[in-house]
């Protein structure tokens, strides 16, 4: 831990070693096992310890997490947009080591990219990704000379994005707003597992008045045909199965149809999420994992209970933004923070013990071991 008083891409990590399936090298949650699950969930346990040992030896570069804190940026349950913009600029320069903010952005993306800013709009404007944070990201990209029509603020549903107030940023900056469901599903890019799901409105193949089921989920055309670089901006919000509604869960839930089937059990979710993030195109490039260039955790406020609902009585102000190119390390760090807040307030809650993040490390999506990360704290 480095503490400082203030006055890069995931593709590089993901490209090391094999891009394989978790079928023979995943972890399950021993305290959460459901013995009625199909045998595929347990098929790789015999090789787990050997695989984890060999891959641990390969992980030599510590991910760096940069935490910028300015409690004066908070106004009850609102934020000071000017101070938040300064926090974004500071975090970007620390993360990239570049002298200017524009240079920082251009070290991660180029004007030729179509940049998708993934947000969590479901909890609304207060509990979800805060509009002021996204506004600062958009301004930074525009100042770096990225064309506004190549900047897309996206989530699963366009209507949810509009309800959360992101339409204002479209009018202000000329950028685009898109829902992965509204863009349609790509029938050629699927995630198939033995878990059967009942199709609902918006899923590929759903027909009103009929009950249909499928073992397939499809990736959105927004990701297979438009977005070339992803910036994930998610709030610090608990998740009842994954521990945190963070970067990994948010990217998968916002990208696939028929995804409800994957959250029926913690062990299923722990296998499916890393495998979906590792889905590859014809050139063996990961549709999501290798396009993810930056993760920002919006920890201005921390909601330690409630999942997708905005519950202010379970919310505390931290005044922090957290930056990294490692989504796994950030999510694990967030889970630790959520537990600290529950312990501090003596909240009676037994969090899950998902193997999701260890599995993500096995899939070379990031680092789940807290001992193998470096946290730099910058206080303003």
C-alpha cells in the first residue's frame, strides 16, 4: 500500500499463456455447492490444484490500483462535478504515467477506436454509475480528439440509460447512447452450457404467448460489430451472489441475452462469467476481455446491501475513484471494502464466497490474490 497526498491494457495480461475453457480448471465454492447441479460443474476439480500452482508461478507482474480520494467532492448524496473531473484527470495520469490528461487517454485508446463506456444504469442516477463520473470520462476522450460519434455510453437497456439521465450527456457532447439488447444479438457468437433458461422479452427467439427455453446465450452486435475498446465504469455496490456488482458481472450481464439462467446458483455463475469474458472471435481475440482497456470503480458512495436497488440507508460516502487495467483486482478490492463497511456498522450479513474471481485469474482475466497487487492511494 502506497499513500500519497496529492497537491496499459488488459489484453497484454490476457495474451499470456493459453486461452482455454474453464472446463478442466475452474474453482467451485465448497460452502455453496448444490449437489443437484449437472456433473459438468465438477468435472475439472481433480486438476485444479496443479493448474493453480503452475499459473501462480507465471503471474509475476503485480497489478496496480490507483485510489483517488477527495471527500469534499461529496454533497450529501450528490457530487461536485468539477472536483470529480479533477479526480478523473489525476487518476488517469497516475495510472498511465503520462504528463498530460490527453496523453493518458491516448495511451489507452486512439481516435480510430469506437470506445464503449460501460455503465450500470439499473440502480438509477444515485445508486448506479454516477453521471458526473461518466461526463468527466467523455470530456477527457473529447479533449484527446476522439470523435463524439465514436464514443458510446452503453448498458443492457437503452430505456434504463435514458431513465438514469444519460440522455443529457448525448445532448451536451454529441456522443451516442446504446443498449446491447436494443442493438440485437449476434447469432454467430454464443455461450452454450447445460443450464437451461426460459426466454424472456428481449432474448433471441422469444415469442410472446409461448414458453421457450434455451441453453444458449448470445453476445450483442454492439460488441461484435461496433465497439473496439471498452471502458468499464461501475459503482461500488454489493451483489448477493458475486459479492460486488462490479466490472466482471456488469460486463457479462450487459452483453448477453438469456443470462438469467446463469445466476440460479453461485457455482454456475462462477464458471460462466469468466468463460463469457474469454469468448474469442475468429482471430482468437477475446470479444470482451481483450477489448477492455480501463476500469474505473465509482466509489464516491458505497452501498453495502441492496444489489440492483438504490437503498440510501445502506449507503455511505467514501469520496473515492479507483483506477486500474485489471478488473479482477478492482472487484476483489471492492468486495473487501464492502465487508469493511458491514463490519464497521455491525451489519448482520453473510456474504457469498464466490470462486468467480479465482476462476477469472485462471482464465488470465486479472489477479484475484490481494497479496499480488499494489494499491496507491492519492489524497486530495
